[in-house]
C-alpha cells in the first residue's frame, strides 16, 4: 500500500470514530471530488474509497437539468449491465447537502439503496440517486458536464475501457443532437 493510500485510509478510519458516516456511490458529476467539493463546501477527496461497481444497472441521460441546461446521468435497472463509479464514505452531516445537490427536495432524483462491489467485497445499502421522472429518450450532456464526468472517472481510476465507453456514449449523444438541430 502506498503512503498516500495508507494516509487516506487512516484519515477515513480516524474520521469514522469522530462522526457517523454513510456510503455513497457516485456515477455522474459527483465522481469528481473537486465538483462535489464545490457544492459540499468541504474537501471530499479524503472520503473517496475508490472505484466500485453497481451490477444490474446501466447509465443513461434520462433527465434534463434546468440548472446545467443539459442532459444528466441516471442509472436504470438492467440485468445485463453494470455501472462503474466512485464509492465514497461521507460524514452524515453532508447528507442533506447531497440530497439538495441531487434535487431530492424538488423531486429530481430520489435516494436508492444498492449493493456495490468494491475490491471484491459487497457493500450493502449504499446510497445512490436515481431520476424520479425519466425522459423517454436520452438527451445529450453539454461540454461542461461531459468534462466533469470524465474528469471524475479518470481521477478516481475507473477502468480505462469504461472511461472510453463513457466518452463514446456522451460524444455520440452530442453528435446526434447536433445532427438533429441542423
């Protein structure tokens, strides 16, 4: 184990003793600790556990975000798929802020509790968020959202093949939207 990884693990263990924590699985813009910090008003990098897998779901852009003015990610049950993302262990005091970020109070997303495969161990009852009123067709992300999602995936070391698949999915949606808008 590297010194950096060991230090992060120690910090996480020390913070566990100080306050209640919860597990959170991010698959969209929250994969990027820098972007998550922007709305949590706290450095969230120390709470990153690493890359995890949500089995029996797939990604899709089934929500239009009025604040971001583009399509944003959602997860949809699909027994033939899996979603890679970032497993966090967050302090409970960030729970309400995370709900607000995910637009829970206004019915944008809702909490869902899932099992996450992390380093060969299954973590049960991990919080993630799913879109409440899904669009019938996917809508493209804008360039900002595209970049923050990819930055999070790469920063938190999701598999390269998955990152390329994510890139191609988003690029394909943007390309098809440009064709339709011409």
